[in-house]
C-alpha cells in the first residue's frame, strides 16, 4: 500500500508543485498518471521512492514513512524507478554488467547475482544479450535493459516516468507488453505517460493539474470525459473520439474504450439497415 495524505511540496518555496494530494495505490495495482507539463505527476512519482519528501503531509510506502531517513534504503529497494531516457540510467558498457550494477551494490552474492541478471533479462525479452554492448542497442532495447537493472534488485513497485516517450512505436509496444506481464505477475506499476492508449490499459487513472489530482477512476470513468480532458490540454483516446463522431452522425453507439464492443455495435447497427 502506498498512501499520500494531504501532501504538499515546493521546489522554490513559492509555488506548490504538489498541493494537497491525497490518494492511495493498492498492492498489485496498475496506475497511470496523466497531466500536462508542470502538473505535478513526476513530482508525485518521485515521492514514492523518497527521491523527494513532502514539505507538508505524509507519504507511506507499506509501513514506512518516507521522511524517516533510517528507512530510505528499504523504501528505495521496494520501489524502483525507470526514467524517460535510458542513457541517463545505463552505467556499464556490457548489458550483463549494467543489470548487475544495482543488486551488486546491495551486496548480493556472485552466484545470486548471476541468477538475477539471467532472470531479469529473460523477463524483459533480452535473454542472450548478456555480452552485448549497451551503446549498440536500440532505444527500446536500452529501455528494457534499464527495466532489467531495476528488476534485478527485486522491487515490489515499479515506477515508469515517461519511459516510453523516447522510443519508437514498435519499442513502445514491446515495453507495454513487458509492463503488463509484470503487473499480471503481481508487480505494482505506477506509470507516467502522455499516451492515452497506454493509460487505457491501467486499472486506474489519475489526472493531475496544478499539483492536484483533478480526476481519478477507472480508464472508462476518466478517459471518456472528453471535454474535461480537452480543457486540460490532454488528448481523447481514438475509440472515444470515433464513438462520439458516430453518435453525432446518428449512430447510437456506446462511448467506450473497448474497440471490440464498438465494432460489434456498429456491425449490429449496419446489419439492420
């Protein structure tokens, strides 16, 4: 359980980057955070693993309060973070050495280290890449190496801060497949993204603006609110846009994120004409 209680935080002692955030993330949940630049989503995510701590309020990760310096190591071992640019996270020239870097610093034994590196690379679909040079990998492969490096430290929570922003569509598809598989295995996922198709896959969506959570709910509850999303300069998912266009054309279809439901309704309507 990750609990934010009335959290306020400022970088400059003038304007709150977080302004009274109260929310919780349950174990095993997949949560996506949306919002424009400066909305506070990255700041909120960095509070999960105590890279930042509140000026007011509290953040608890499990039983630990992030302001308690004596448990920061445990918190950061529990919550791993993958950043937007994998080049900022990769530290070694060989894939196996990079993946081993984190757990090696945790004092993991050589035998256990080898097992963790193999398991992590297999999980992200890079088994057999141990001896590859990291600078020769594609952007998507580098991002998966960065994920493997975090996985090798055995976290319970994975935080992705715009991790798909700098990779091509094929790389994004592969990355989302890995994220969904990890979540299905019980990993808690917190994902910051501006891609609505990624947010549609989450269990819950938080929308932030001016340091506050302004919308919260399931993807169907949040991403169908087109006018509010547009007001926050956020895109509407294509299935919603298409369904609204159909309704404006006189076709009584559901406003839904589910492509199959939309297709079935359209086929049923067209077959009766």
